[in-house]
C-alpha cells in the first residue's frame, strides 16, 4: 500500500513538473512575465487583483502550478529517501529534484521583483529541466520496484560512455541557446528555414538576433546528427540491450520531432501550439538522455562490483 501511494505521488510529481516547464514556456511566449507587475508571490500586491487580464491569468496559473509541483516534489523526495534510500541514486535525485525546483522559483521571483538580463532569464528553463529530469528518474526507480528495466547486466564501454556524457552536456547547452532565442525575441528574426537568407543573396547572419537564431539552429542540427550516430552505434554493438536499443531509437524520434516543431514554429509565425510542442519534445528528450546517465552509473557500479566475473565483462 505504501509503494502504491509512492507511485501515485511520483506520477503526480512528474506531471506537475512537466506542466511547470510548459507553463514557463507559455509565460515567455505570451509575454506574460509582467502579468502581475513586480509583485511576488501576490499579484499587483493583491491576492485577487481588481483587473484581470489574460497575461495575469497565465502568470498566476504558472505560479500556482509551480507551488503545487513544489509540494509534490518535496513529498516524493522525502518518501523516496525513506523507502528507497538504500539506493545511492535515489538519495542524490531526491535532493537534486527539490533543490533545482527551489532554485528555479527563486530565479523567477527575482526576475519579477528586480528584473534580470535575457542571458540570466534563459537559465530559468534549463534549471527547471534538471528538476524535471530528476523527478522523472525518481519515478522510474519507484516503478522498478526492485526490478531493472534491462533483461541482463548492462555493459557500456568507454566510447559509448563518452558519447552519453557528451551528448547530454551538449544538449543542455543547446537548450540554453533555445531559451535565449525566446528571451531576446529572436524567434521570428529569420523567416526562412533552415537558413536565414531572408529572400536575399546573403547566407550569413548580419546582426545579433540573427546570430542567436542561426547559432541555435546550427547547434541543434549537431544534436540531431549526433543522436542519429549514437543510435546507429547502439543498433550495431548493443542490439541485445533493450534499454539502450529502444531508448536511443526513442531519442532519435524525439529529436526529429523537436527539429520538426522548430521548423513549424517559424513557418507558422510562432503558432503557440507548435511552440509548446517544441518545449515539450526537448523536455522529454532531456529526461531520456538523463536516463542513459542512470544506466551508465549502474553499469559502472556493476563493473566495480566484486561479484562480476571476467566472462561477464567480456560479453561485448
């Protein structure tokens, strides 16, 4: 019964954090950050403001969802530590998920009260992303219920290890450039895709906003190629490892959807549905990449376990 309740809390926490991410993107894309003026946590200094605007509703809804997410994540962290604290990854993720959620809230509050530069505000989404990924991994651990998602001990060689660590760090940097595109209002500075030719003969950007937009597109293109390359390696060398095989296939699908959504944002002139889909796909992709880090950690733990045998190590 206790485990069932923990699973419910885990699912609610994951969904709440996903709504926090999408809500933050919605606030940015609708320019609702000033919907409550410079008041926080109240709105224009009131619990229920006299004048209700769409921007105010969006901003207040985001704050309410963030508050509920904080309660769910704190509860999940405490219960996970209590019932699954014997696993080192559980203790680490419990602290990380709540810590970064609080950090995200503080940056948001500081932006409302005192304002922040676009470069600082762009960190907001990335910090929320780490909290979401941590909650997502905690949820997976809760649902494992003593079982691993892999059918057999997982062995990850040094080459794949470098790819996994490299791609998640690089993707996080690309996420920052994407957030910067939104915060400097460069989303539609290039009406064409994938290049920013703007119906002229020039190929290179000519101003700061175009460089931000095209820089993000170029870096995102590398993510697409890199994940595709890793998927090919996995299908070739790890075909018997279901967690890696199907995980990287899903990662390639998500990055393809991410690129498609980014193009549709431009072609639709910042359609809100496509813009939110763009934020959704990168959130899911980053969570999945974080799962590969968890698998890497477990592989390392197994390699260093005194129970392993030389025959098992040479399975690759």
